[in-house]
C-alpha cells in the first residue's frame, strides 16, 4: 500500500486511543491517506483481527454547506451513520442516530442542535461496541473560522469517552498555527507529540501511484519511470503528468517512445494546472524555506535550519535512498526559475506570475487582494503606458460593472494598491496618477 508508514502511524495511535494530526502542503495526499485507513482491507492488513474494534467515520469538511457549528455537526453525524450502515451490523443503532441527525439539522430550538450531536456521539461510544474514530479532512477552514466553543466541546467529549473516541485531523498547517484561541488550544493539546508531516512520496510509493494512474493504458516501464522522474513524489503532479502522457504518448510504439516522451516533457512546462500546482506549493513555504530550496537546487550554500524544516515537512530527501521523499524534475525546474527570477529582479515593480508574488525593489510585498492583483496585472501588462478608467473597470470588475463602479471606487482601489507598492504612498514613484487621463505603472 502507498504511505504504509504513515497509515501505521495513524492506526497505532488509534489503537492506543490517541488523537493524531496529519499535516501536509497542498495535494500531497492527505485525503487519500485518510480514506485509505478507513478501508477494511487496510485495517485488516495493519490491525489484523482487531479491525472490528473500531468504527472509522471519514468527514470531508469541504462538503460543509456553510462554515458553522451546525454544518460541522451535520456532516460529521452523517458520516458516522454511513459508517455504521457500511459495517453491516449496526443498522438498529443507525436508525436511532437518524433521529439525532434530524434534530441537528432541524432543531426545535438552537440549543437542541449541539445537544443532539452530543447525544449521538454518546450513543455510538457507549452502545456500538466499537471505539469511534472521526477523521476530519480539509479541516483548516473550520478550525480557523468556527468559534473555539465548538472544539472545546469536542475536547470535552474526548475527555468523557477516553479511548472510545479518537480524532484524526488533516490540515495544510499545524493546528497551533491555524488558531491561537484559548478554547482551540485545549483541543490542540489532544494531539501533543502526535503531529505528522507528510510531503513528497518515496520513489517506491510514487512508482506505485503512477501505476495506478496509468491503469488501463498500455504503459511500458520506461513510461512509468519517466512520469515518476518528472513529477517526483507529489501526488497532484503525478496525476497531471500522467494525463499529459496519456494524451501525447499513451500507446505509442516502442520505436516512437523516446520522441513522444520528449514532446511530453516540452508540454509539461506549458500546462496551467502544473504551473498552478507548483505556485501553490511554493506559496505555502516561508521565505527562508524558499531561499534554502533555491540555494539547494542551484548547488549553493543554504541555511541549515531552513533545510531541516524542509526535510521535516518531507519535501527534501537526505540522499538517494529508496525510502526518502522524491523530488521531481518539474519541481526542480520551477525552483530553478524562481532563483533566476530573483537574480534578475531590478529596481521597480516585478510580478512573478508563476508564483503569484510581487516584488518592489527586490523585496516581496504583502499579499494582494484579488482586485488589487487584477489591477496590478493590468498595469504591469501596459508598463509605462496610461491606462484609462474605462479599461480598468472592464478588466478588473468586468463590463457588467461599467455603470456601478464610480471614480471614487477606482481611486480607493488604486490607493490600496499604492500603499502596498510604494515605500512612501504620499510621494509615489511607481503607481502614478495622471489627472483626467488615468493611471500608469512606471518601470
């Protein structure tokens, strides 16, 4: 199985009644890992005959209709009921929980909704004959934006039922970085010393996943090796690279394989999903980590602490061992381009479209809002040229807003962008206003 060591880490914690926090950057395979540990086959493989002692409920927080306590309770309870029904021996209890579910969704009074959820957990923990394991996937937004009271209550339920209730969370950042509220901190204590980063897959796992992605297509060993070499151990890049390979080289005869794979390699650099995937991954690294990666790829000295942080996040292997995280050519090339872009930075405003980052005089500025970024791209594309207000409205807001966006609204947006670009917004050097004519970004 893929990520067997990570699955064992989760299931060993579950066996001991301990909560576990899985952390990994975008599309590194957190969701696939959580779903896999919920399957009877994996539980039997890793638990043996003990597998029936636990009930696993996978909760995809992306499916919450809104960010609210009630929505979290609703989707969690729905997942528990589905898990009970899949077990094949808990139909009666599932029917009891249906009543609690209806009270969560349509409570007679607001206070009845959380009470119905608590009662449902009590029923499962006390009457199912199994320990309940709730796996919260895509947990970042709920944990950041819901009130701490929600998680304080989850902590209280864990304290009440002890080993009969276990939580597993999957997030892009450590829980302690997502929320610092006192109530949330008590929930975070449940995961003390049991936080596990997952990053790039090892060579063997990447190869196994690539085989899954090419299933049904005639692929030679050379094709599999090529896909893994390009995408490395990043699950999202492996999938996208396989799609490009299918389109260009899938099924070509051996005599044409080398030239077909060369075409695939050329096409990979121009794929928007691949550029977006790399940019998203890059944006989740600290500036020190980015600098260390650039130095590492360019064969230059890099800050040891930053390199250690990258290794801890499983984004950098220590050597060429088979069980170390695998870095692919796509990611190496992206990092290499970031290094070249930094070397080429000159005085003025520079936009790194790949990474979605903006530099002024070689210094990265704070992130822009969507409207600010659209305006900057418009001005940057017409560097040193006047852009009138009509063009700004149609390109930033859209033509349907022509009558709705007045001069004051445009000026307010320009002012916000200028405050982030200019060392002194009162004496702008780069974003210039030309009265009665429009605006200009000066190179």
